[in-house]
């Protein structure tokens, strides 16, 4: 196991590798996101972590970016470069795949056309 020096890291991307997400291409999404980061020379700026289930199986494959607090749904390998470009401030978030965004006063706010889920 590696212990990374995360000094200077500006973004943390969580990639769901739970059961439903893996059935919907989670491994390919994981590898494509990591490749996009490397191609942009952004390994020191963006750290990735594989997670287990994030509780949004209907939205598989799920990718979450912090500190922005953006939750992406239905992520495919084709969408990965756009997600990384947004994190590097090269593009605005315009993705229909955004399911939640974080608001300091309201917490996570879901986008239209997203399954709201069961209350906890």
C-alpha cells in the first residue's frame, strides 16, 4: 500500500466501485479518470479514491468531486475527460450527469430529474 504525499492536492475524486457501479463500468471509469488526470499532468492536484457503495445505486456509475461537492451520475468513460477539465477550471459544469451540488447553507442539493431516494 502506498502512502501518498497529498501536499498541494486541490481536488479529491471519489469513484464508486460498489456492486452496481462496477456492473455499470466502474472499473473503466476509474481507469479513464486516472488516465485523464495523468494526461493533464495533474497527478499532484487531483487525488482519486475508489470507494465502496455511496448509496446512489440508481445513479451508477457515481463519481464525487470535493471540495466542490459535485456528485455525478451515470458516468461513462466518455464523460471522464470533461469531469477532469472542469476540476482544472478549464470548463464550467454543464453536465446533465450532475445529480447533486453542495451549497454551504443547504447542504447537498439535488438537480432536476434525479431520483430523490428514500429519506434516512
